[in-house]
C-alpha cells in the first residue's frame, strides 16, 4: 500500500516534517541513507559545534575567573573529554529522533533513496533494493560542504566541518578559508581552545550576509582576541606537506604571502544534495543545483515537495528547513500554512560575541527605497552586560521613518542569538517601533538593550 507521505532525509527539515505528518494521521515513512538519524545539523553541524562553543565559553570563564574573585589554579582543557561530551549529546539526540518516529508511527527505512517517477522510490539499503510507493514525496536531502576546485578533504590536513569535529587534539595552528557563519564559529571555538587561528575571506568583509556594522564589529573583536583575519584575500596553490598545509595567499593590498598551518578548514559554502536522486525521472526543476519550489514548497512534479538546504532562495539554516517542512505537510494535509517570509527568518551565528539578526540590513533597506531611520544601542550601556563582563557589540534597529515599520534588527553581543527572538516575534506580529518603545523590559537583563535600541530610533535611549 502506498504511503501518504514519504520523506527523504532525516535532518531538521525531514524528521520534523515526518513528525508533523504523523501528527496529522498520515501514513508516513522516513528514508535515511546514514546509519543515524539527524542529518547535518545534529550529526556534524549545529549541535556538535554549539556543544564545543559552550565548552569554549566555560573554558573562557575559567580563564577569567580571577576577575570574578575566584582563583582557579592551573585549569586544564581535557580535549578527549570535550569530544566525548559532544559525541554523547549527538547520540542522545539521534536516539531522541528515533523515539519521535516511533511515537508518531513513522516507518524508518534505512538506505539511499532514488526517485523512479510516478510516486515510486527505490531504496538501496542493507537488505538490498526495495521500491516504496508514495502519494506525496518530500525531498529533504540537505547539503554538503563545497570544496575548492581540485581539492579533496581528508581526516588529517584539509578538513570540512565533518573531519574537524573528530580531531583528537587541538591544532597549534588552524587556517580557515571562508568567513561565513561556519568558518567564524570554528575560528571562535579553536582560538579559545588555544589554536593560532587565521581566517581568509575573499569578500571584503566577514559574515557577509550580515549588516555591515555587524561585520566590522565581529572582525574588530576577532582581531582583538588574537585571530588573524584577512578579508579580500585569495588562497591558492594549496599543498599538503607531511604534517602541515601550505598555501599562497594574495592579500587585499596585492602582496603575496606564503602561509603554513597544521590544519586547514575549508568553509566556503554548502552545495545541495540533488545528485543521483533520480530527479531526471520527474519534472522537478533545478536552478544551479537548488530545487525550485513555489510558496507551498511544491516542485514542478505534482506530489513532490522540497524543503531545507536543497531549496533555492532561502538561507541554509535548520529552522528554515523545519519551517518549510511544516508548510509542505500543511499543504499535503489540507491544513495550509503561510509561505516562508524571507524577511522574518532569524539568522544566528554563535561566535563570541554572537550575532542574531532578522529582516533587512541598513544597506538593503536603503537600496529598496525606504526612508530609513536607525536606532543603535551599545551593550556598554546595559548593566547586565557589565555584570557578565561582556560589553562588546550593540543592538541596531532599522526602521521605516514613515510608518515606524520595523524593517530589520541586527544584534552582535552577548546571547545575541537568543535576544533576536523578541525582534522576530515583534516583526511577525507587525508591531511598530512605537510598540517596542512601550514594551516593558525587565531590569537588569540583556534584552533591555533591545528596548533601548528601539528608544534610540527616536533619539530617546535612556542609558547612553
Ligand atoms: C558546521 C555547521 C554548523 C551549523 N550550525 C547551524 C546552526 O547553529 N543553526 C542553524 O540553523 N543551522 C546550522 N547549520 C546549517 C544546518 O545544519 C542546515 O541548514 C540543516 O541541517 C539543513 O537541514 P536539512 O533537513 O535540509 O538537511 P540535512 O540536515 O543536511 O539532512 C539531510 C539528510 O538527508 C540524507 N540524505 C541525503 N540524500 C539522501 C538520499 N538520496 N537518500 C536518503 N537519505 C539521503 C542525509 O544523509 C542527511 O541525513 C550548520 C551547518 C554546518 C555545516
């Protein structure tokens, strides 16, 4: 008998969609080629990196304990223990997803899925090949690290997010090509673990998707903490030595420099997993490898939906994959949900200091012709930030002067990725600058800085 829904891929997009389909009483199966459920996010992305970043935070506390009047004699970083904790968290959550599948009566089929056309899917698994039939298919096959031309990762010298997470010791020097969220997060982790870190970025600024002022602030802080950051830099001629990697870097000023690192991380973006998926047997359309979908996540092939990192036009983030899954299943179940609004997607980069952002940057708002009014409040004026000893960064509100519409909010500073939640909810509820100015913020908290940034739009911030 045909399933109502077959989901291919068990990342945050796929497993959440399968749960929701189960909740709606649809006969559902989830196909996954890896032995464990969870996809990139759980196994080699969001969760292991944030676990390491938390350890880096704890390690920072120990290093600065004396500032709080606590003497810690000779604290040590036990790296195998750090990895063990990370691995246990990943395993626990992967088992959690298995539990969710059982709870929601979702059949899990292990193997590589390929579309045969007409709602049929071939699954090549441990027990050989089988064909599964589905009334609806949700493609959620995710992405993998892009490589530089001619380069292949290995477990020893040239790494992607997968290999770096299994290093058994902290490298003395780490080169990172790419200053997007992934590259900058690993820089933040390993710098604090004691590596000498160099970040090389071809574009003129780090975290290029963020507001320009946020990029500047992060670069300034990274440099202050000893990370070498070279923007406008081109890495070429990458060579593996016995126990190091050499490369030639053309710096922004045109000078060439030979660099050598114990390990080199390539973090130059992610390519969608749409190869060998049998898409040629369907009318699914691609645009530079990404699947084209409409506002209901429908592809060109009737009954075939696509969500998450394989979809073009939305950022490659776990919560986007999940939200798109809800839209797809809502459509299948006849319980439609609004399409994804690109301007209401929070971005979160878990560096130290962190970044949380939503909506238009100042430059984007100006380019779209808005009469832009900006409010900015630095964490230096926030008493909770003083208590935490984290004064870096600011909250920046981009608004439309005409109607007080909130166009974007950009936060860099302590817990920025948590603080952005208020701005996302405000924008979703179509609140105005005025509403946020009247919203009472508890004291002392970090989110007072958000309230003050809205006051600052009208030049009425109190604490600066
Ligand atoms: C280092 C790193 C850190 C990140 N941190 C964050 C973060 O903090 N927050 C955030 O929001 N995002 C983060 N991301 C991005 C996030 O991981 C992705 O956006 C998210 O995993 C995408 O989910 P997905 O469901 O589309 O696909 P994926 O999570 O990639 O899952 C796809 C699944 O499909 C399976 N699959 C593929 N092809 C087939 C096939 N033919 N048959 C069967 N199974 C198949 C794969 O094995 C995989 O399990 C991070 C990414 C990286 C690399």
